[in-house]
């Protein structure tokens, strides 16, 4: 059977009130003992009955706990005005921060072009000045980024040109160091060679009119050739 919920109010019947007091007092002390054992806490409970009789429970010496409570209660009583002033200062600071946040939000909306209907001409001019200043800063930063990017690209271009020049010089050195095979000529003279056979001459045996020099000097050389 489910027990009904008891209404918390003074019990008018004296006998029932004494019985309830005895039961609840025992339950209170039992819970205090469990709390002290489970949580390793110092627990004390002091109860005065309606007739003025004292009932108490303490997990350790009652006098030491009362003395400790007196020290803490006096400390909190002495520090209470300071705590209240500190709380008031915190409340004032919180109000200032809320107002500042609201002002910044409204100002941001105006910079975004919202809520300009209630702005005066001076406020609109101030907003325009702020926007122009912000745009100038943004454009300056954008130009710096472009300049840095262009500098990096020019550096890469120089590296590629240097690499290309190095490859070309290497190819030229390899071509100069490659050995040249002697040139072999086949000369056929049917009038002077019997049977029409060809004579073989190497490049070192062939007489040519190759001449290195200025054009005028070459013409003089040709005119003196027999």
C-alpha cells in the first residue's frame, strides 16, 4: 500500500506531536551519523523540544565543533559588508558591459547599412568616415599582399632563367668535348685513274680553297691561286 503524502504543518494533537518528534529526531540523528561516516565530515545536530529539553548528536567533540562554528560565523559576519559591496560592484560592472555590448551591436548594424533611419546627418557623416577609413586599411593590406605575391613570382622567374642558362651552358660544353670523326672523301677521276676507279682521301689530304679572313683578303688569295 502506498503511503500518502503528509502535509507539512504543525500537529495540533499533543500526543501525536510528541510521537512524531521522537521518530523524526531519531531519523535526523541517524542521517547525520550516516553523513559523517560516508563523507568523512564533521556533523553536529542540536535539537530542543517544545518543552525545552536538549537533544544532540556530534560525530566528534561538540565543544570543538561549536568553537569552530563560532570562528567561521564571526568571520562571515565581519566580512559581510565587504562581500555585499563586492557584489554591488560586480553588478555595476555587468550593467556597464551590457550597455557597451548593446552599443557595439547597434554600431555594427549601422556600419552594415541597417537601422540608419534614426541617424542624424552628423552620425551619417561619422559612419561614412569610419567606412572610408576601414576601406583604406583594407586596400593597403590588399596591395601589400599583391606586392608580396609579385615578388615571389619574380623570384621564381629568375630561378627558372638561371636554370635554363645553366642547362644551355652544359649542353654547349658537352658538344665541345664530343670527339670529331675525320672526314672521308671519295674522288673519282676517270681521266687520270685507270678503269674509272675512285681514290679515297681523308680530310687531312684534301686540298681546298678554304680561307679564313676578311672578304678582301680572300679575293686577293683567290687571284693568286694558280
